[in-house]
C-alpha cells in the first residue's frame, strides 16, 4: 500500500562528566530523608582514611581484562552497538530484568528516528496483520484514513464515507491524541492504527483535536465492519455532468471507475468531475490503471531510488481509453500519494483541469518488508515524479484554478460549483465549434 527525531551521542570531556556525576551524588545525599550518623574522624594512620584522601574524585575509565570483539556476523558499523549491548548484559546492576524484545525495538526505533522520515516505520508483530487484513477488502474499526505528521502526531486525512468515524464527528485534519487514555505520540503509524481498530460493536474512546480548535474533545466511536469501497457516483442518472468520487485506490478501482463512467455516458453524461479530495492514496498499480483510462500513451510517473536508478511507469495499453469526454479533477490539501500521481499525470498530459488546493505532498514510494520476529519494516525506497519531472515530496501539486475557504463545507461546495462551471463552458464551446463546422461544410 501507498501511507522524527534525531539523536546524537558524543563523549564530553571527562572532567565535565565527572562534575555532573559529582553533582548527582551530592544531590542524592542531600535528598536522603533518614538521619545521617557522622563517624569520628579517622586516625592519620588509618589506611582507609589515607585511601579516601588519595582517591580521585572523578570516575575512572576501567579497562576490560580482554577487549570485546564483535562476532563475525556483526557489520563493522554496528560493532559498537553490539559492544554496548554486551557490556550491559554482563555488568549492569539490573541485567537480570532485561527484556531483549524491548531492547530490540528500542534499537530499531533509534535507527529509524535518525532518518527523519515519517514514512519509514517499524511494524511490530501485533500490527503487521493490518496490511493483510486490508487486502481482504474489509476491516473492523472506525473507518478513517490517517497519516503520521512530521512532528509525530496522528492526523485524520479523511473519514470513510458513511463510516462510524464520520457519524461520530471525526473530520479531515483532526488530530487523534489518545486512544482509550493512551497517548499515541511516539508510536509508529501502524501501531497507532492497531490501537484504534478493534472488533465490531466495541467502543473506542478517542481524544481528538479538531482542526482550528484550541481544546481537544473526547469522542466515543462504536467500531464496525468497514467495506473498502473506492468509487462513489455522486450525480444522478441522466445528468449532463457526472460527479464521481475516488476515495482510495484498490485493485479493482480502475474497473469500477470505468464501469461508472460508461454507465454515466450511456445515460447522457458529456463531462466528468473526478473528485479525489481527501483521498489518501493506495496501490501504485491501481493509479497507473486509472490514468490509463484517460491517457492513451506516455508516462504516468517515474521513480528514482537511493542508487539514482530511474524506473518509468508507462500508460498501460487499454482498449477502454475514455478520450472524448472532458474531465475536471478536484483535489485538496488532504489528497495524497496515489491521488497526487493521478492529478500530476492528468495535468502534465493536459487531460484535465485541476481545481482546488495544493495537494498533500506525499511523493515517496514505500514497500513493506517482513521481519523474522513477525513484524515488518515500511521502507521509503524511492521518490516519484510527474511525467514532466515535478517532485511531489513535501511540495504537493498546485491547482490550475485555486479555490479555498476557511469553512470546509463552503469550500467543498464552491470547488464543485467551479468544476461544473468550467465543464459547462468547455461543453458549450465544443458544441458551438461543431455547429460552426457543420455550417461551413
């Protein structure tokens, strides 16, 4: 499917470290609530006293009897990590209570946070099944698409239409802060999702900060079975302009979209409003198939991986290309990933007018790799570009006709009205042109 902190460990001067350690020791002594018995001054000949006087007041570097050598299978760049683990398990006072799984996950998270990439995440075993569950075309939960912000907050990209989340008042842009009293900050995206999902009929209590509000609110949502529908027809049969909403990109999205368009055209539709507002993305192969419905040749996108290798994704040969029907595409700041691929391709091929707001800016290509512990690793392995070479990551795509409003509902209405207006003008101009050609002949 197509969904940061750095740390730095360095050595300080020994004297500085010793001063800090000394301060800690003094503070600890001062904080002791029990009465302290002060012994009599020792005699000058007391060996202990003499040793105490001569003893350095700074921590000392104690060399090992034998140097630690990492096993042959440990990469050189991770030798120090292995050395730290070895010393802790051999000498730490609490070593008998160590949980290797906790250390393993902490080490993984340390590496990933250093990347400063919110889309590369560790997936623990209990959350790994979420991806497989989605492939079934249904899941049990609240029905909301979410994304991890760069600051670690969990943002609602969009509730699914007719879902428990939408019915409970969850809106695009909301931040989910806690689930059943447990903070989500610091968790990966799939960890957070695994806590929100649950058996149908059960209640989950969410602490939510609505976009634009100062105070968070508690919203109780009864989980349900969420079907993964991706194509919704919003217009009526016989309308001159068909309004079709894409809410995600699944395996069957292109087929369902093709069927919906042909049904609309056969019943009288002359133009299409393709609406990907609040669409968080989906399968790359799916959006390639969707673009191939409207464009007969050329690039859909290209990607460049970490080695600089470029991979082109071409339009797929399709006997079902819908070329004669004019298209306007609607997108907003919550249109991300695969929906941005669609917008960029239709823009660059001059196949559609883009109306709305600058898109989300999720231009990374991700793959989910399984790990031996039953978990997985979501890896950003490439960046993708539009056919004309526009980078999307962190920038988004700018509309041909920008339209926004402070009120989300008003904004949605005026964007759609503008889409209908543009299509009506195109259709009327086309009709006039055909009439003129007919008169000339």
